[in-house]
């Protein structure tokens, strides 16, 4: 497939993707990826869909189709995990997930024969691991991060066990989720096709809630119970995998178990240093120099190369931790057989968005795309959607609220913020 001007259907789809706070920068490789995942007709149809969730009648109206015709198209797309189909009290609704965590990953979350997965893996590698625009946009284009790291709970001291908040625990997410799904790790599956995968477990990618239920129903993941999911979490700990989940307090949709050699976030952490691709935990490792034997196990275990053995001014070995890079995962403490590394709580407060809507609105404000988000979700036609966006804005700092008002230029929003003040 030739470059951007050749297929306007795919160009329109890219424009649609880039109206969401998390976009997909244009490149020849992106268009090749989309041509594998979407037919030209599908690209044309999906490019017209709203950013937010919608029902069959909305798609039928936009596409000028009958209800049954639209339903058939939507269910076909959901069966390939291009769209997510979600059940609520009013029936089924659909949503186009962002590229990541979304349809880019879902395409490799199981072995399938309807697309050339080796070709797709090669294109993904080029777009995500060779070219840098997508990764920079995904991880570094806004102050609010898509993902955050969960501390390895087994290495916390008794004092930390008391201090840690429920939403900071991966086990709490597992224990409180209505639906739990486990699928193949997209990152290691991609690297397997490239001949570069490590030996960490692949069937360990965790999804929760309605997203999990959609992937289960369309055979992209299998349903597991709380017990099995916690066993997989423990298995991830034993393989020194880092838990990176959605950066929200409520309604977490995913927790990835990441290695430093295959997974996008940790590769970005190693490549770009102190520009954290995901939000750190509320903890940091502290070394007891007196009991430390300088064995180097922590250095080898750190998945982002934030630890090194150096020589001090007297020529003696010591453990050096780059705290500007460290994510606070606790893998180093787990691998210290002498117990010389303990986790301490950070002094600075980490603010975690309350929900996915809160996070997306924050990212939209920070990227200057709030107006696109509101208009494309038809928020002014849907009181519930508008209410959720305004609720998210009201939870923000005064500075963020002023940025939101400036972007939207709304008399209604101005009055609402004046009342709050």
C-alpha cells in the first residue's frame, strides 16, 4: 500500500483516531497496519463513529443503514475485537477503543488465522519499536499518564501494608472485579514473531469489567475467577514482571505483566530515561548499605536498568539507584536475599484520576483537544455523557478548570465553575 494520499478511507480513519486524546501519528507503517486490520469499507464506516459509546440505532443513522444491517457490521467488527460490545441495563452498546490499550493489542491477544499475524507483528515492531512518534505520543504527550505501576505487594513491610490504599493494590482490583479475563501478552507475542521473545509467561494479560466480558464473548481471552487470577499475579511476581495497569482509582480495565525486553512501556522507560512512560507507585526502594553484600542480583533483576553497582570515592562497591528513572515496582526488593532493600513511601503525593472519564478529560485538556472530545462524543445531545465530563472537570485543580474553560469557550461551563468557586 502506498502512502497517505492513496486511500482516503484509511486517511479518514486516522483522522478519527486522532480526535481522541490518545491518537495514532501518521506514517506509512500505520496505514499498512490499518489495511491489515480493516477493509476499506470498514475503515470508511468506523471513521464516522462517535468517540464515546453508542448503540446500533446511532450507527444505523450515521451510516444510513437499516438497524439489522448496522447490527451485522457492528457484530462483525466486535468479533474481531475492533470494537468492544458492552452490555448494560438498556442492552448492548459499542465503543471503538483507542489504538492502545485497545485494538492494536487485541489483534495479537490470541492466535488466529484470519489475518497474517507475523506480518502484523513486523509492522507493529516497525511502528512502535523503530519509529518513535507513536510511543512518544502514547506515553509522553500529556502530564496525565495512561498507565500506572502497581507495587509488588509481597515485598511490602507491615507498616507499608497499613499505609497502602486499596486502589494501589493489584489484588484489590482482582478481588472487586465483576468480570476477569486472561489473554495472551501482545508484547511477547509480537516479539515471538520477531524471534526476540523472552521466556516469561505469555498467557498472563489481565482484563477487567465490561472490556473483559467483551473479549471473553468474542474468544479473545478466557474467563478466570479471582483465585486463578491471583495465582497468575503471583506467577508474574516470580518472573520479575512489572504490573502496569490503567491509571485510575475505580473501574480499572487492564493490568499488564510487563518484562523489560518485550513490553512497550518498560522499553520506553529504558529508552527515554527519566521521562516516565507510566505513573510510578507511591513507593521507592532504599538500600541498607551495612547489610548489603553487593551481589548484583538487584541490578540484574531491575527491568528498566535503574540500578547499577558502582565504586564510591574509596573504591568500594555500592548499589546506586537512579530515582529519576525508578518506577517503584519492588522487583529489586523481591530479589534481595539479604533483605537489604526495603520500600519506603514517597513524600510527594501522587494524584490518580478517579475514573476513565476523569483521565481522558485530563489528557484532552493537557493536549488541547477537549472541544474535540466533547463535540465528537455528541455530549451536547447526551445529558449523561455531558454530566460525566463536567463531573470530571469539577474534580480538577483550578488551573486545569481554566484550561478547560478556555478550550471549550462555554457559557454553561463558565457559570458552573463560578458556582463551584
